[in-house]
C-alpha cells in the first residue's frame, strides 16, 4: 500500500501510536482531505495529524498530572482533618479527665 500511494500519505507508525492516531483522525481532526486534493497540491492548509496527535497526547498527560495533583491534595487535606479530629478527641478526653480529677480533689478524694 505504501508503494502504491500516489501522494505519500501512508506512513509507518509504531503500534503504540496507532490508537492515538486513529482517535485523532476520527474525532479531533475537523477537516478531511481527499487524495485528489493532495495530488493537486491543495492540501497544505489541513493540520498535520501527527502534530495534532502529539498535542492531544500532551493534553492527556497534563490532564492526568493535574488529576493526580488534585487527588494528592485531597488526600493530604483528609489526613490533616483526620489528625485534627483525633487531636480534638484526645484533648476532650484529657479535659474530661482533668475535670473529674478536680472534683474528686475538691470533694476530698485522692490526688492523681
């Protein structure tokens, strides 16, 4: 097929790039170009599918990094809230223990 293409529009690509290229060609690209237009040299205004695919993959990578950052930040906040609640419970228990010790001492009970 590569040897018979009159306008050099078929390229070898690694298997890993095939899926993103197909998606870009079918979904992302707004314009299609026929062989006749390519043969007449009028296809220069159409965006390069390889450049669009690289931009799309970069977008996906950035989106995934942003998602991971948001998830890490959320986990950090949850951990901070958990520690704060744990400290609040601990302080409340110490306060309650201190009040009961105070009233025991006030009533003539033994000291701790």
